[in-house]
C-alpha cells in the first residue's frame, strides 16, 4: 500500500509551485483574447491551386487597403486556411472577398464569422458567470452529499477541499494558455471556457469517487480507525480505477490533439492538461488536504 498521506507535504509543494507559476503568468501576461471575447473576424477558406503557405495568404490580405493586422493558419488535416482579422462589415467583407479572388483566382470561401466588441464583452461576462455558478453549485452539492459524515470533519469542509482542487485543476491549464498567448499569440475563446468547465466536471467526478470511498470507510469503521489511515486506505482502493479511467481519456485526447482539426487543437490541449492535473489533485491533493483541514479532530 502506497503511503500517499505520509508524503503529502511533497505533493503540496509540487502543486504549490505549478499553481503559483500559473497564477503569476495569468496576472503578468494576461490572456490574448480571441474574437469571441474581443470581437473580430474568422474567415475560413481553401486555395485549390498554387499551394500557397499561410504566410503567402497573410501577404495577400495585408496587401488589401483597410487590412493591417491578420493572422492565417493552415489546417493540414483538411487543407483549409483560417484567417483572423479585425471585425469588418458585410459590405467590406464582399469587397475584400472580390479583391482576394482577383489576386488568388482559386480562392474558395468556406465560412465567414464577424463579432463586434459589444457582443464579445457579453460573451465574456456570461462565461465568467457560468464558471462561478458551476463552482457554487458543486460546493453545495458536495456539502449535501456528505451531510451524513460529520466526524472527524464537517461535510461542508469536503466542499471547500473540492473547490480548492478545482482551482488547482483549472489554474494550471489556464496559466499554460497565458504563456502560449504571450509567446505564440495563441488566443482564448469560448472553446477555452467550455474546456475549463469540462475539466471541472471531470475533476469533481474523480474527487467524489475518492471522497465517497472515504465516507464508506468512515461509516463502516464508526470512527474507530485513525483518520489518516482511513484516508490512505481509501485512496489506495480507488487508485487503479482513477488512473485507468483517466488514462483512456488521455489517450483519446492525445489522438485528437495530433490528428484533429487545428481550430480545436488548444481546446484539446486545455482538456489534456486539465485532466492530467485532475488525476493528480484527486489522488495526491484532495484527500490528504482533508487531514490538514481537520486540524485537532484528526487522530493522525
């Protein structure tokens, strides 16, 4: 049996370093917002002749009057380009479309989406509200689900620990996206928020599995066993299940990251990092933290 509880300080230090670095990058670098939040235009197209590169298409766009800032990515999977530029009206869209076709006759428009800054601000506000509501809902649910377990710690403390692990699991991938945004100009959009919500759901699911086993062992032992020993035994009993379940998801996400569409690559990366940190937190952070928060009630 692994003595996970006995080495909790090491696990806390590792998490502290990563979470501290993530918070620092978010505060220092911030996020590079995509058109969903900042407003702008996404223009998907393909060019069937000439085999132009993304840089070639950027030069085509920047040569047009009225376009000064544009980034073009090429999706090798389906052979399409995705251009990001400032928000433009439908009249300008038609004008630019004709100008691009004059310069690149084989240009074929696949989709065009333009969002104004006011709509982007509303989406950002709604995303923040959604995250807050999820956190509040999860904390109340955990407190309710563990209401029959009042010793050696109160049920609401399980909810507090769950919120801490959720922050741990979303802060690390968010910090990574802040770094990628600063150095590689990777933008966050509504997919990023969806990925964080999925990570939170997966994380709380994995944490509840471990907590539920702790609850069962506490009820069976009627508080006669040492609290830390009960937690360590419970974590070991669920260890194989947590790893096997998470590993299957990680393998799927790895496949999607390398062969999936380019516009979902960083959505998948956020999930991949969040799921991995969720495995770590549910095993090495959430359960040992119960001993810390129990204080004098623990018979450790």
